């Protein structure tokens, strides 16, 4: 199933579509785990402005609690909104985009579709950090796909 990103990015469309197809193999909890791992992978770009930010760390924690049925979807949504507040405070576009990736990953607890948007924001973060270098975007998509396969194969559980 082909889907188009909702944001403008320099990307490898084939790899993106392979990821889209494979996300269908995961239930929502495993999808959330994967999306959080994608967000944590680009978190260093946000931490340049907001190191160890309490709102960011708490949002990730709440999503992980939701995965264990210890937090509500409402709490996940509220945590995601707080991450987007951090994004609005970012001075650098790279940090802001990384925060958006985290916020979207948190949102997977509310809606599956946030997972691909999170990966697209991760790619946008890489685009900004590496001057739209397609090779770097491709490397990030390859990492995302390898990470996704870990969840599909059941090789990664918290």
C-alpha cells in the first residue's frame, strides 16, 4: 500500500513504502514501541536545545505505561500535546522537527497513523541536519526498517 508523506521530505520512496507495508504486521502496542524507538533514535537532535527535558521524557514514559495498560489514551494524548509545546519553543528547525517526531510517536497510543508521520519527521530531521542528503535519509530509512523487523520478529520486548 503506497502512501505519501504529509510533510515535504527528501526520501527514498521505495524504502518508505516497504515500511508502510510492514507496519501493518504489527499490533498497535508493538507499533508504538517501534515508533518510540524511532523517536529515541533522533532524540539527540532535540537534546541539543532541550537536554533531558522533563516533558519529553515524561511523554515517552506515559506511552510506555500505556503499552502495559497502565495509562489511558487520554494521558497519552495530553503527553503528546506537551511534546508539541516543546516543539513550538525550539529555536532551531532541526530540534523542532525532532520534537515533532517524538510527539507523533507518542501519539501512536491514540492512533496508528501517527507512526508513519513520526518516521517522516525523523527523516525531515535528518534532511535538516545533513542538508537534504538523500544518502543520509536512505540510511535512516534502512535503520527504521531494520528496527521494524525486530518488532515483527518478536525480537524486542521491554
